[in-house]
C-alpha cells in the first residue's frame, strides 16, 4: 500500500506535465493543465480544446504540403 502513495503523485505529475507540453505545442497557455485536477470540468475542457481552433496550427494551404 505504501507503494501506491508513492506512485500516485508521480503518475499525477507525469500526466500534468504531458498535458502542459501538449497545450504549449498547441499554442495555449500551459496553466490550463490545472483544469485536469477538477472533476467533470476536466472532461469538458478536453473536448473544448480538441474542437477549438489551435493558435499554432498553420493555415490549410500550408498544412497540405
């Protein structure tokens, strides 16, 4: 059981770090990652980020190349 209390924070921090990196690459503020810690809101925000236009995404003409 002690291993659980060691690995759980490591796993949570790893997931937050991954979310931070993804949001930064998409052009959003990385602090939005903290929304992942709020139940129900985290699921809604994942959908919002998935279907919103990303600031770092190039125009459609450049993307086809």
